[in-house]
């Protein structure tokens, strides 16, 4: 039943929109918002010329209120009219204006480029205009005009893109005018985010949780074995530091089974690691072994196989850059690898 009510309300809003388009054709009507209150229904009408909607002495808006109340069964409707300050930035008004010009005999390309320029001057960041129908000749065609950035799909298209549609009834046939305007960029495109610095996950432990964990460790150390009696004895003896939340035997046994008791070898290993850390902190710089000379290390670590693996010219340049190249080692690497005559002859000459 709820789905049926939603459909009925949506259909009623569409019929209301069509009725207001017919009634307020000369007032530059754009759209209507329905706001329901406990005592009445508020209709907010957006129009380019609100004076024509209100009429002299409010006569036009009274007639419109009676028509809406009788035709659409709204309870105590209250109509509010808001003026559209930027008509060239409203998709529905642009579509209706273009359709009106086409009905008066305007050429499709002139109409399209004129309104595209006006939309751009109004501060819109992107627009798409599409006209489809018989604009000239016997065959229908589609004319498209666009500039800037307009999102065509996804949630950004629903929230940031305004759409308008109007029909132009000309002598050759009907022309459909679609206008899509993107007034502003979505919020996420303005963010300058360094993904590596953003916090992906954080685990925060309360002080009580930390105290409880320490208490369970003390109980495990106090108990001779993990029997129920021993656990109860350890809890009673350590009752002076009991946390606000009681510790159960099952919690102690679960932690014990998960981590397991420390064996004698584990304890000795921990002590050895602590001694190693203390010794490393006590070491002085004078006891450090002297480092080999950088040039000798470079020469001993020179990979002649890698040098001769490239082109002949690259191998010659690499060997020439070395201060004390070992041509004998380079010759052995070349003979065991590619054995190129040109490079082999050059290395033999250098070796001699």
C-alpha cells in the first residue's frame, strides 16, 4: 500500500507541474516545491515574473489556489511565489525560451549558440543543449551544443546537474529541447587530499580495558595452573586492585589459551634480548671497526658482467669512468657472456 501511495503522490506532482506550465505560460514558470505541514500544504512556485503569477491585488493567485484545491485535492493550499534571479542559469526557463523562439521561426543553430553564450555568461560551469526534430527538410535530425564540464551519470549527475525540457510546435513538426546545466562542482572534487596522510583505521582502547588486560596477566602469573580453583584463588588474592568491571574465569582461561604460558626458553630469550639492548646502548664510537675506503669498496664491488652485458659503446664508457678498471676481469666476463670480437680486441689492447 505504501508503494501505491508514493506512486500516486508522484503522479499528482507531475500533473500539477503540467497544469502550472499551462496556466503560467507567460510568467516564466520553472518548477514547484511541495512542503506539507500539519495544518496545510505549502506550494512554492519559482517563476521569472512573479508579478504575473500574483496578479493585480492577488486576484490571479486566488484563482490559482482555488483551481489547485479543487483539481488536486490539497488540504488548505498556501501558495508562495519566488522570483528566479538568474533566468539564464535555470534549465527549464532556458528550454522554454528556446522552444518559444523556435516556434516564432528562429533557426536552430542561431538559437542554440545564442543561449549557449548566455548560459556561459551567467556563470554556469557547464551546459549541454540538445534539439531533436524536424528543423528543416523532411527528415528529422539532432543538433547538440555544449561547453564546460557536465556530469552525465552517477550521484553527481542527480544532485549537481539541473535538467529542463520543452516542446516547440513548429510548422515542419515538433522539436524537443533538452537542457542540462551543471551549476557547481561537487564537494569531493574541491578536496585536496593526501591519501597516505589520511587516517584509515584507528583502534582506541580505554584506560579500563588496559587495566583489565594487566590484571588478567597478573592472575595468569599468580595461578599455578589454569584450574577453576586456582583462578578463583588468584582473583581473591589480587582483589585489592580489582577494576570496576569484574573479571570472569572464562576470560582468564580464554587469554591463557590464546597466548599460552611462557616457557623457560621464552623467559631466557627475553632476558638475553634485554641484555643485548643494554650492551648496544653502552657501546662507544671508538670500538667501531674502521670502514674500508669508499674507492676500494667500489672497485671490489664492481660488477663487470653487468658492464659488458650492454652495448659495446656503453661498456667502453663505463670502463673508462672507473679509476682503476680491471680489464682482465672485464675480458673474462665478455668471453663467458657474448664474446664480441670488437670488444674483446679492445679489452686485450687496454690490458697490454
